[in-house]
C-alpha cells in the first residue's frame, strides 16, 4: 500500500469562531514532502492560531482541515480598495526618502 503525502495541520485550541458564511482565502499548504503549494479555499471557522478550511485537492474530493493561521490570507473582496487606490504606506522614518 502506497502512502500519499500529507499536509501540515494545526490543532485548534481555545474558543472556535464559526464563520457566518465561508470566506474566500489563499492558503499556503506545507506538505510532509517539503513541498509548498498555494491553494484557494474557504475558511469556515478559526481560533487565534488555526483556521479550518474547506478545499479540494487536485483530483480529490472536498475536504476540511485545520491549518496554521499564519498560512492563511483573505482574498480581496469585490468593492474593496485595490493597492492602486489605497493610500501609500506612511514612512516610519522622519527623514525624506533620497532618490
């Protein structure tokens, strides 16, 4: 029997907050083989350190896993300011940048 690579999972600790509706997220999956794969998923619940995602692996069926929160980023929502429309970040330095 062959073994399939597994993803690095998180263990939820503390109070779990369920999402009212799934939230589109981009997840960086870390595999047991050392490979890193970005995947679009839906966040369905979270704690301070973990997020429960629903996702479909290539050639697989829909599944739900807990992953570390540091590996999850929310996808931009329609109507939200894009990086071109948003104000540039303020400099933390008091000096003018030198060009």
